[in-house]
C-alpha cells in the first residue's frame, strides 16, 4: 500500500471513532457529546473543562469540534464530512 492508502485508512478509522462521539450525526461534536465520550473513556470532566477542551480544539470558533479538528488531533489532514453523501 502507498502512503496515501495508509493515510486514507487511518482517516477512515478516525472517522469511525468520530461517528461514535457525534451521537446526533450533526457533523460536529458538542460539549454534551464530548462529555459522554469522556465518561465512556472513564474520565469524568466538568462543564468548564469540556468548554476549555473544545476551545483548544475548535479552529472554526463554532463551539463544537468538527471532523477536521478531530482528525488534526491525530496528525491527519482530513476533509470536511457530509453525512448526506
């Protein structure tokens, strides 16, 4: 497999995890969804901590984490997602 194939495979894996966190399938992870994901991972965080985490990740200033932002946490330059496709 080429390095592009490997990168696409990693992007698909990250997307699978992202979809688990994006419970309402809005295309982004809000504070409530992030809190539930963190709890599922065994980490109970406060609303304030969630907001700080989102601020650190959210490059678009929307108050939510897009797939592009989420993938960037893993060093992957991803394309925006569209659940309608």
